[in-house]
């Protein structure tokens, strides 16, 4: 299977939320960050974490779906949701190491990044803005996908130490 992947450089994320805006415009036809397939979390000031599907090699969300409402696109590697089949049980959310999928605020069906069919809008706006916190790469470039598929709050702790140092440590 050939696929693409969105690499995250968390330190470069400014928290501008352009990615959330363009994602909701692309998928919902309006600015609606609550329905965005990418979310930017700010667990504390100065630490922003863009959070989206990491397309895990073993796709635990797909395996967990009891009604086969989730599948993997062979060209992109993205998880695709069949809204007609989705029962809103939430097992895909529980199975995801980063609890990335969410239930759509209107339809209550699972929502997961579909990589915009292979041309992710979030990456384009991030690169256009010059932040480069999100970049599109071909899979199998040595990426450790599961590293990105953890809770944004866990990631934020490590980022905070990286950016600000340990408590009591002088930061230069």
C-alpha cells in the first residue's frame, strides 16, 4: 500500500488554528473547528499541540469497529468512515492510542482525518503561513507514527520541558 503521512513539528506550531479552520471549511463548508479533523490543543500557555490521525501501521480504530464502518484508503493510507454504517459506539475512539477520532457535533458519527484525498489542506495552510509545523511526506521515511498517536496532554508535558526546562532549572 502506498500512502502519505503528515509529520508534526510540535515546536513550530504557533497555535494559530489555521489548520482547524481550513479543515472545517473543506469538510463542513463553514468555519467550525469543533468538527475539524485536526485539533490544536493548548494544555497551558506557550505549548500548542496539533493533533490528528497518525495512520498507525496496525490501525487499531479500524480493527475495533464492530460494524466495519472504518476502512483504509489504499492510495493515501487514511482511515475512511462510512457514516451510513457508523453506529456512534465510540469504540474507535477508545482503541486509538491518542483518542484522535471524535464524534461529529452534529451527526454524532465518527470523524477521522481522511488526508483530504491525498492533498491535505491543513498542511498547505501551515506551509503557506511559513510555520511548517505540518508537512506532507511519503510513508516509510523512518517515521515513528505511534509517537504521534498519544494524548496531546502527554506530548505537551514533554514539549514544555523542551521549551521551558525542568522546574528549578535555569533556562538560557
